[in-house]
């Protein structure tokens, strides 16, 4: 196969490594994914193969193997496992990873908003995995629901994070530890998905550290709970502007049943300034679970990350004036570079441009700087009379309890719904199914009995933590056949004695 072909030759039926390719299961801009099976032990794997058109590009090949190296370095159970890598006989790079049977988080979100407790169970696993990656100085930079896979039972799925193809190894590679040079993505390529990109990614900033992943994960969690991401637009440029300039909508307003600690954590993680976000994924996870109860009061200094930590993760290097750093790998940085290469700008214009940026930043921050050339003399002001005493503040009305909708459906219809209590152990008859009940939200379980004539009682215990529909089938009682009464046995006939006749032939009664 010649490199640069518009269409790669299918690998179905061929052997890659020790595995026979069965079918194609996915394809992206840089590669294709196949399902393969070991011919002896029958183990199924997924093989990611780089398109032949990229196989000659040393940077692309290095970035492709960077993904395998990054995943191998993290070695976390919530990140897809890499089993092997190499090149085909045609020279196409590949790596072999575990085959996952389940659904993507994007498919799960498409079915509708998730309960906060279910969303939190998934996001906590993502936080744990990304904290392990950040501990190895690896930043994902392309978090999105399509890169999160859910396997196992849907009620308690296990998370697997995929696609570290644009991951940034902030410590760099050198000849001593990896046998290669540092991997750098090309300026001008769009690294990340606009719906989930951080403001610094949209700006094309070279300072992309682990807090970029925190922002993207907050966007994902917002979408899981509300059903849509915080920012949406028709064009990429408009979407970038919203990430950089527009405050996110309140999660408490779009999803009112979200616990307050989750609302606070998500809104802080969506801060435009990365210094205002959580310093680590672990801190974000603790805030989501409510373990960081000591929140900073309003007006207190915003949290900062230690300079040593920023130096470890930022990976930013000084650049020449006007040129975006080599780590700036977003669409906006490509535009900046294109403008620089096609325009000749006098040096004096940089000064005016810088002044415009500073003024814009001042007004964007909501503040106005006023310079005074002279000090006005102080004015004598007469003492004002003391203010009247403040009126007593009325206590706020008690918050209305949250209400949960509970619906009973029975099979057959018309079963009586009885609620058991300490006062009525036999149950209070609430009516017949189908029936809708409104209960105050509580984790305390209530015992109910469904009863219908000719059927066995169906007990059920239900809490009032969320809306639900209970469709319960009752088992029919066994039918007892009635046997007819036994008939009395027939009485035997006694033989009659022969009659005695007299001499005239008349019968003589016997006594």
C-alpha cells in the first residue's frame, strides 16, 4: 500500500500482531479502529491503526505512539489498557488495547439528563483516573463524552477513559528516558472539541495545564445533569467567544434539584481564570461530594496554585514577540500565526495594540481606572443626624420541602395500595392502581402492600429520593378444586323368608 492513498486498504481478515482482524468498529480523522481476536485463546481486542497518509509524518507517528506511552505510564483501572504496539508489514503504526463492551457517555447523555447521584458516581471515577494522569504530568486536553466509555451494569457502570491522542506530557521526552525527542503538536491543528474546551484552549494559550481538564470535566458534568452543555453556538468562533467571555448559566436554575455542593463545585470549576478553579482533580472531587465544607466566604482572596506546581504543569516557554508558543495547539493560535505570516505590522502598532488590550481587560473585568492629576481640597461636611434604628429583620420563610412523584401500576389493574405504619401494621388503604403519590423527599423507606382478590399480596419497600414508576405484577393464588361428597354405600338386600302355607293354600304369617 502506498502512503498518501485517499483510502486505506481494509485490514479485515489480516493478522496484526497475534490477533486476526474481524471487523472495523470505528474511524476518525487520523486512524481507524478494528475488532480483532486471538485465534487460539479467543481474546477480543481493539486495534487502533494510523491512516497510511500519516505514516510518513514523523511528528504524527510520534504523537500516535505518545498516546500509547501516556496510557501505559498512567496504568489506571479507569483508563483503557494498552497491550502492545508496533507497525504492520505495510508500515502503518498501530497499538492494541482492551476491547470494551458497553456504551459511550455521549450515548447515555443522549437519552436524557441524569440524576445528580448517578452523574456523580461516573464523574468521581473520571476524577480519580485524571488525578493519576496529572500525577504523571500528563494532561488529556480532549475530554468529551465520546471519550468516556461505560461498561458493566448501567446502574453502577465502570468508567474507561479513551483517546489520549492529544495528551500533553508536560515533563517532555528526552533521549535519555525515552529514546526520542520531545513530541510537539503542529501549530494550527485544533486540539480539543469546542463544546468542552477551556478558555485558555480557545485563546491558543501555551499555558495548558491540568486545570484545563478540570474545566472540560465541569462542562461534561453540567451536560450530564442538565441535558445540554453550558455554552452552545452555531459557529466555532462564537463558541470560543462564549467560553472566553460569557459567564456560564447557573446549574441551579437549569437543574433545580442539583445538590448545592455540586452546583458550587461546577460553577467554580467553570471559572474563566484557571487560577480560580480547583488546584487538583482530587480537590474538585472532594468539593463535588461536599467534603470541602470550609468554603471561602465571599470577598476572600481567591485560591492560587503554588508556583512550583504551575511550573511543573504549564510547559510554557518564552516565545518571540507576536508568535504563539509551540504548545498553543488550538484553532485560534492557527489564526494568529496565519495573520503574522501574511501581514507586516510596524513595531509601534504593538504598543497601541497592547494599550487597547489593557483597556479592554479593565472594562471586561467590570472596573474603571480613573487618574487624577491633582488632589482636591477636603470639603467640610456637617455631621449628619444619627440614622434611625433598623427595623427588625423578619426571618425568611421556611424552605418548601422537595416533592417526589411516586406512581404505582399493577398487573392486573385495580390492585389496592396499602401503606403500612406503626399505627396501622395491616396497612392503610390509599386506593387502587394506577395511582400517583406526592411524597416529601426522604431516604427513609416506606412499606407498601399491593392487594387484589384472587392474587397473593405483593409487598414493596420504596424510598422517596427520586421520581419513579413502580410497575408490579401480582402472582395469582392457586385454584383449589372442590371434590364432590362421597355417596353412602348401598345397603344390602336381606333375603326374605319363604312364606308358610296352610292346608288350604293360604299364607300363614310368620311371627
